[in-house]
C-alpha cells in the first residue's frame, strides 16, 4: 500500500474536484480516504503527518454540508497558512516574522531566478 498511497490520494482529489459529484458516491469516498489514511499511517511515523492530511478526511463532510459551495477549496489557504506559520521565529510578533520570512524567500527566489540565466545586473541585455 505504501507505494500506491500517492495514487489513492490523487484519485480522491480527482473525484472531489469534479464539477458534478454523485451524492451516493460521497459516503464511499469518505470510507476510501479514511482507509487510505489508515494505511498510510501504518507506513509512516506520526511526525510525518500534519494538518493537511487531517483536512482530507474532513473534505467529504464539507462537500455534504456546503453542497456546491465546496468549490471554494479552502484547503489551499489552510496549507498556505501552515507555511506562513513556519516562518514565525519571534512569538511576540508573529505577523512581522511571517512577513519578513515570506518576503525574504520571495526576494531570494527572484534573485536566484534572475542570476540563473547568467545575466549581469549592471549591463543591458543585448
């Protein structure tokens, strides 16, 4: 199962990302993702999992509760907030730490992408 776990999760996301979802299939999807997560937990240590894996179990409940509004795909934002929380170094000022960490990463990635092309910063491109 450890080798097929990724395929199971991809299947799950493909099924819930459809424009039309059969309501009779939702209970089967709930059981499917529950079994998949249980099998993955047998293969990986508990520290491997974070809130993102837990959100997959709640997605079917969201679809049932919100009907067509589930398309807001909140888990993308939840994952981004998780990434921002990793930047917090000073718990007295968490927002400042998030802004500093994220902006530093953006500047670094931008600079590396520019320098990767071996383009000098002071000479015009011919």
